[in-house]
C-alpha cells in the first residue's frame, strides 16, 4: 500500500481495503449520541464498518432516527447501567465479536476501566497503551502523528519506548514503511539538566540496537528542525529525520496536547483525529465536542489499524 499523505486519502484507502478484505465491526459503549451515530452511519455507508451499539435501546433508537439511519442496520445490546456499558462493549471486542472499541456517551473513567479490565479488557502483557493524534496539515507532505498528548502523563524511558513503538506500528498501518521519529525537546544538544534530552538519546540508541523496530529515531530535536528542512540546514543538523518527521514524540502530555490542539485551532484547513493504540484492538476515544467528520476520521484510522493487526 502506498503511503497515505492526507486524512481525506485515509478514508479512500480504508474503503478500498475494506472492499478487498471486508468491513470491521465497531462496538460502541453507551451509543446514545446522534452525532456519533451520524459518523458511524457515514462509515457504514462507505463500507468501512458494521456496528454494535450498547446502551439504552430507546435512546439509541431515537438517535438512529435523528441521524437518518435505519435500526435494521445496527445490532443493539440493551444496557442501562453506565459502568456496565463499557464492560459489555469491550467484551464484544475481547471475545472477537467486534474489532474496535469506541466511546459513546459514558464517562471516560468507565470507558477506560472497561479497556483495562483484567478479565475482559484489551491490555497486552506489560506493554504501555498510548494515544496518538494524527493530522493533515496544509503545506506538510504527509500525515503527522503526535504521541502522547492524551493518555500517558509523564512516561519513564520504558514507557516512552513502548509509546514510540505503538505509534510506529500505527503509522505503518497507514503505509509509512519506515516512519521517521523526532524526539522533541527545546534544544538539539544533549543537556544533563534537561532529562528529556537524555531520554531522547537513549531512544535513539534503543532504535539502533533493534529494541525499537521498523523506524528511524532521532533526537533531541526542536520542533522547527523536526518538520522544516531549511531550519535544520541552518543549524547544520544532518539527519534523515530532520525536516521530514512523520512522528513527533513529545516528552510529556502537556506538550503533545498543546501541540495537537494548536494544529486543530490555528492551522486553517487542517484535520485532526485520534486513537488509543498498543492494545489488543484499536480504541476510539473521541471527545463529545468532536465533529462527526473528526469521529469518521478516527474510525477510518481504527479500521486501517485493525486490518494491520489482523495480518
């Protein structure tokens, strides 16, 4: 598959892949949101998914009608207890009756408890689960991945290695054969007084030793040198990553969150989506404030990753 370079292309490629290999089934916890069902209905019409909707059946049916969809297109599992919705929905995935776990109207805490449940959840061994924002940005010639700006707050080195590997695996599902990973810092030189520069250097070495696979990791790099080739040249930084990063790996959650939301709000024409990755199945954790388009893009990313993980 060729490298996907925009989120509009992502939807096209996901539709082609599903036409060839079949749709994926998405299991939605507390699916009592007409905007969410509108996004799922669009994904269904594009041939990406079928859906299992868990929650209050009367409210779900009202939302399906409001979205202009048909009840017969959906499998509804009745559950009126909010905490139980997450468990029921995630069990559909861990029992292989669905491929993607998605948040509806239930509180995030209940949703994540389902994902991490020891009996029916989606954790894989001791590997860290992480979040990835992915963006189309006008003027940048590829999809830009940012990790982790929403899940892990202050990861240690082992968690950072897992986050990088999770993000690399996701980028590869979108056709990026050897993702270029920039470990972000405020400077390009190792500074013992700046722990993130030490971790960046360690991650580069872990990549060189094969502990982080199928990618090229470099850092520390400041943001301008990671994404702008001219800025890297001015600072005499010679690196296959500098100016061409696919993945911006951030040292802590505030950096990634602010960077991702800056793109969303300040970069006109940009598009943003997000996934939780590194679990046994893709997890779609969108905000209730996200547009149906953003939810559709997240679903499309989850479909691509689900196909990649099932190889």
